[in-house]
């Protein structure tokens, strides 16, 4: 478990070789192409449903959209891309990097460092951000794959009964292959997604001639007029408009893997022009043929191209879903490192790519949740109502944290920071309010998921703190124990023992019980303290710190970054220790619920259930089973 008080967050939609974005030999254009597939996979599938759902909301689904609806919604989408994605994320938020890494949790680490403390509102914002990411990760695969496969209905209505079963088969297959890793598949992400954006741009460009007046949608007055004149319908449409920018947070989250410049080059050189052309083309086509509102994206293409486009769209949505799934593994690993979630088994799926990991338990929980949502809602239109709240909530949190970082970390005057951030925060609060109107029509899904996850994370963090306090209360200062142990008549066993502890100043429980009950002390004893740093990765030369306490006892501190998998034997071996000769002693705690501790009994029971489901510390730290010795200790919580 990380030491109490350690901080540092980061998340990513998917993983590339560590450091690929900064300091690697990978070429700029290779990184730019890679970012197209990974960073923009999610936002690249938004044209499948964003304009359609926005106009359905504006028109009430009862009739074809009017000209002012088309102009207004297209204008709102274009300006959402300009204001939220381009100005906020591409130009502003990406300036906030934690040793090159980005993402909402990384922003939390910067804010905590700037404020000089590790708890309070900032950590709560971090928990909420992580929880909303999970909500997004559950909904994205379901809505993306459903929206792509629904294009089959345009090929022939006979496919309609097979849309949901085929979507479920694709989703199940996608999760089933996660244990094999995504390194090989990721090689094709960039070229395929780049081709997808080019095809989208060509589809929109081909229909601009249907009604060139759609170019006037770049005038924001159309969007503002639409909102002022359409009341509740306008707000509902605004909530759907936000679907056009879902995935924008991936620009910041994946900054550490590609670098700021390649991501920006991809946005301005391909992604933004392709998205704008596609939405303008859909708008022009609907001005000429309002009856095409059923599925304006696929109807941009001639009938002979429908099936290839459905297949290409399905591949694009699988790529977008894959990126979200891999990002979920990443954020779970970091949450475990930071003590927000219990330890779970983490598998490496690549010998060369450090970020390629697989967490079986998370994978199957995610699959169950995604399949449940797909079966419950049955269509992308029904799921669209559930989508916006998670993403808008995450963006609001980002805006608040960027204000803190700009004010305290970048040393901007508070008034200047507020002046810059307030417009973005206001826009996103309006979007959040618009999405809140869908609360009873699916919006409850991410909120329920988020509330459950925040409760679990807060319970785990609070329970871990209570246990640490109880252990500290019972403590025997290490300095006192070492003097007594060395002065006593305890038998000396040959070899070296390593005793894991969360507090290097206290005597580890396993050491105390070993001497008390077995009356044995090894010839050499390491008090091994594992620290999760607030940096993404710790250099090997700085990982291990040794402090001799006496001829028998030595305090060894091992630091891991919050994006690293902790491997204790390897870290010690790299530092020059004979790791194969060590015997590791750990304390296995037997937890008993108590009404006299700091949490309600129901929360005690939740914490205990999470603790029982946690992976053993020996497995988590990669300690060989034949070198791990566990000694039990009862603790009331």
C-alpha cells in the first residue's frame, strides 16, 4: 500500500512505450500519426451520432428539423469544437504537464503540490474525476459500437433484428482479447483512424454543394439565436451537442505518450478540418433533404459505399473503445498505487512497452457493465442521454483544477487566472445543466456509477488511514526495538530478512511478532518502506535509498512513480542487492468491524470486503511466493 499522504495522478486512454512523447527517438510524424489513432479515436466517432441526436432533441423526434434548427445546431457543434477542444484543451490545458504526463489525476497532483497539502477538496475532486472516467469508459464502447452497427439498417432493413446481437458479439470479442495485449493492434490504429478522418472529410465535402449557405454556421449568432428561441428543446439539443466533443479529455490524458506538439499538429492538420467538413456536409445535406435525419452520417455516402462505411465505422469504434479500455487499466493501476483502490493483479502484456498492462478483474467487470448498458438501452440514441453527464462533469473538474494550477503553480495573478478560466467553466456548466435535463432518461447511469465508485474510494482511503493510525497507536519505535533486540539473547539466524512497513519510524508488525513468538532475529534485517511518488516515473538511480541503523538493521526506502508497476525484487537487484537471497516478511491483517472506530459499520464491512478481495501484497510487489512469509495480526476497524 502506498504510504499515507503520497500523491500524484495520471490517466491515459491507451499506452505507448514509456517516454514516447518526450525524449524518444520516435519521429515527430510517427508520433503525430500514432496520436490520430489513440488520442482522437473517441472524438472521431462522434459524427456518427452527435448531429443526429442534437437535431432529434431540437425537433422532439416528431418531425424533420427546420432550417434554423440545422443552422443553430451545426453552429453550436462547430463552436464547441473551437472553444472547448481547441482553445481550452489544445492551447491551454496541455500546458499543465506533470513531468510530461497529463490527465485529470495528473492535474490533481500539480494542484496538490501547488497548495502544499495532499488532502481536502483537491483529493475529492480527484476521486470524482476518476469515477466519472469509469462512467465514460463503460458508456463509450456501448454507444460507439451500437452507432456503427446501426448503419446496417440502411443497407437493408432486414439487418435491424441483428444490430444488438452483432454489437454484443463485437463487444464480447473485444474484451476477450484484452489479455493478449494491444501492442500489435495499436500499430494499425493511426493509419486506419487517419483513413477514417479522410473519408469523413470527403463525405462532408461532397455534400457541401447541396446548400453552400451552411458555411454561415461559422457565425456564432446562429447558435445563440437557436438557444434563445427554442426553450427547453434548445437546452436538450445543447446536451446532445456536447456529444461532438466527447473524447476531448484524451488530448491531455495522452500527452505523456505522444508529446504536446504531435497532438496539436494532428488536431490542426487533420482532425479539426475533417470534423468540421463532416458536420457541415451533414448540415448541408439536411437543408436539402430534411428527411435524411434518420441517419445523416451514413447517408452522406452513395448506396454502394454503405456496407464498406459500416465496416470502417465499426473498426473505428472498436479502436475508440480499445483506447478507453486500456485507459481504464491505466487509471486503475494508478488508483491502486495511490491508495484509492485495493490491490488487484496486474499483468504485463508486453516485454518492451512498459504501459501495456492488463487487469483481469477490471476487464471482466467492465465487460459486464458495458453489455448490461447495451441490453438495457438497445440503441445508440437511448444511450446518448447517459453519455454527456460523465464527460461534462470531468471537464468541469478539469477547469477548476486548471484555475488552481494557473494561480498557484504558474503564479498567475488570481484575477488573470479567473478571467481566463471562467468563460470555459461557464460554458461547461451550461453544458452540464443541459445534460442534467436527461437525468431520468439515462443520465442517472454515470451518476450512479460515479457515486458508487467515489463511495468505494473514500471508504478505502479512510479505512486505510484508520488502520495506519491504529498501527501507529500500537507502535513500538524502531529505535527502541533495535536496541532491545540487539541487547537481548535472541537467536541469530543466518541470511537477510526484509520486513515491509508503511511507516519507517515504527517497528514492522511482522518483525515484532517474529522476535516475540519465534525468538529469532536474522543476521541482517532490512526495514523496507515502499513509497509512491508524485512523479510518473522514478529514475533507477534514485529509486532506492539506504540508511544504516546499526550493524544488524538497515532502513531501505524504495520509490515508484504512480505510472509504474512496483517490482520490489527487480528494484533491489538493480540497486545492487542480492534480491534472490532475501526473505520477505509481511503482515497479513485480519480485520474485524467495530462500531467504536471512525466509520459506520456498513462502511467497515465494505472496507473489509474490499480488503479480502485485494491481491496479496507479495503478488502485488512481485515477491516470489517461496520467499514471502506472512504473519497475521488482528485489527478492529
